[in-house]
């Protein structure tokens, strides 16, 4: 079978070789991602700013949900630091104060993206930031 190409007719075997080349070099999974290999664990910190207008049980539930997300994606929580109620640098959603929590954890390199995607849509989380800690 022959295909029209940019510079003339491409043979079927040449087209198959091109597809194999593209699949091997550009579409292949990362080494260790699906083959049971171990991706390296990195240290991360998740900073969560929680609405100050909710009661203590709801605030604890938000923090517990963040911890559960970390564990769900293979993370191990090493420390949870509660800074308490602090004044915000600028008004956010008509609030001037919020509660700050910092959760340190070890996880694979793919976990922070998944965690951020879930925390982004959580109610009562005003701001969040997940950063890799220096080794």
C-alpha cells in the first residue's frame, strides 16, 4: 500500500517504521512509571490556607481531607504544622484572616500534581501551594 507524502509516495513499511519510531521515542511511558519500577521519593510541603469563618470541626475535616489525599497518592506525611489564625496580606473573598497549615510529606514525583488538582476544588480552601523542599 502506498501513501501520499510530502516528498512523494511513502511505502507501507516506511509508514510503519515511522509509527514505531514515534511510539518508541515520544509516546513511551517514562522509565519505571508502569513497569513496576520505583520512582524516587521526594520531599514536598503543602501549604493550605483555610477559611476562618468555619467552625473547628469543619476546619479539621479540611485538613484531614488534605492528609487523606496525600496518602491516597502514595505519600507519607512526616509533619503537620498548624500556624493558627493569621492576618492575610490582602483581602481574599472578603476575608482578612485565615488559618494556615503546612503539611510536609514524602511522595513520588507525580503525586503533587494530583494533590493540587484535588485541593484546588475543595470548599473552604482559600489558597494552597505545593513545593518541593530542598534536599
